[in-house]
C-alpha cells in the first residue's frame, strides 16, 4: 500500500517541479484590479533621451495600490526579443468599476483603450518606430534620440491631438478596438519583463509617486532606465494635470489639451485611411514585427489606424481586470526620437 502511495505521489512531485512559464494574462503587475474611482489625468513631461540603441519607450501610467493611485514613470527598456513591440496597459470602465488591463509585448500593436500616452502612442497604434529585419528604426519626430549615435532613424511627422484622459469609458476616452487590434489579440504575447515589473514595484513603494502626495504632478514622471528614480535621466511632470474624470466623479472627463509639436506636447499618431504608413501591423506599409521596411511604417503594429481607419471610435468600457489585455491590442514602445525632447503625458 505504501509503495502504491509513493508511486502516485512521484508524478505529482514531478509536475510541481516543472518551471512555470510567464503568461500574458500577467502582463502587468496590477492584474485584475477593479475600483470605482477614475485615475487622475496623465501628467505632462519631457521624454528623457534614448540611453542606448535597442531601447524602446514604455509610457508611464497610473497604477493602484493600498494607498490609492501612484504613478509608474515612463522609461526606456529593452524588449524581450527582436521584433516585439509594447502595447501599454489601460484603465477601462465596465460593470460599474474601473478595471486595469495590463500591457504586453507582441509582434503587433493592439488595443490600449484609445488613451493618448504620447511619444508615438496617440491612442491607436504606434508612430515611434518600427522593426526592419533585426533592427529597430526610431522616428525622431516622435521620440527623443538625444546624443546617442544611431543610424537607424527617420523623420516622419505625426499629428498632435493631445488628450490627457487616462481611462476608457463614459466620461473618458470613447474608443473601440479596430479590426486589426482585435486580430492582434490573437498573436503570441509576452508579459512585462522582470525589469518592468521591478520598476512598478519600486514606484509602488515611493511615497512621492502617490497621487495623494503629488496631486497628479509626480516629481519623477519619466526615467532613462527602469528603477532609476534619481539623478541624471530623471524628469519631473510640469503643468497642472488636473483631477480624474468619469462617471463616479463627474459626467465628462477633461477635454483635449493641445500642445505644440515635438518638444512641446507629446506627439500623437493618428492615421487616416490611405495615410502613408498608416497600415496596421502587417499592411503594406507597416512592418509587422520585423517585416518589410517602410520609412514611415510601423513595425508590428504599424502605425495606428489599425483596422483600416484611423482613430479610436466609440466607447469601449474595457473589460474588468484580468491583467490580460482586454480588447485585443498591442502597442509598441515608443523608442527613439530626435534630439528634441518630445513632451507628453506619462
């Protein structure tokens, strides 16, 4: 009897010893968080310069912890693999709560709530750069390349239509996923890297990054590298960011606030049908995760305008939590940029 019990126990122990691979559903740390208070509007800040070739921009965002909302600074990170792009997470209203949908890495840009994070993330797709073969090309009109010596750059003007609202749903961004964003949901995705997760954990423990302390204007709005919250490469938010909006607080979120072009207001990508380079990940112009080159095209997520047409449309009250990416989406980092210092939320 004892031997029989041992024989049945061995397979169980063997299974328990197998490594657990990361899953996309945990693409963000605050997976499955649902609350009834809308996040503050996105702070305005200047993007730190690219620290080195190969880094990609991941926009800052409001996360939620025991002490309420806290800011996770935007930062430059290295992708987990060549050809991958970052789709930012977003807050979505649905079922009477605001739910966080975590970001993730994938070959195409997916849905991120229509939130305008700036620096190439204008609400739909990504205009900050694209993959060509094994190399990443930076759009200096969208991101701050700084003094880094890099030859993989191009200059493609993008339209600025800045809105600082940080959530999708009534009183906030009224956007639905496009057909291409929905298709991107079925791609193979990768969760945030260990450095990205450590970066968020460090932010959670920093009192000065809590909205209750900084009133929506964090002293560390963006950093050159993950977890670097002091010294060179750290920038603060500037200008009033204002309160949050939404059905719980008030009927309408903050209206659009237009900044200038690069260097004065974060660049926003907004493609119209037929707009060069506005094909979503994979279309003739876009370079899905390392597809054919196109000077203005976006790799793996192509420029926004997935689904053919352009900007986000009607409301999508994101699904509650689950850390997974609600509505499909994908979004690439917004690496690179010109010597100018593009500015924007997050």
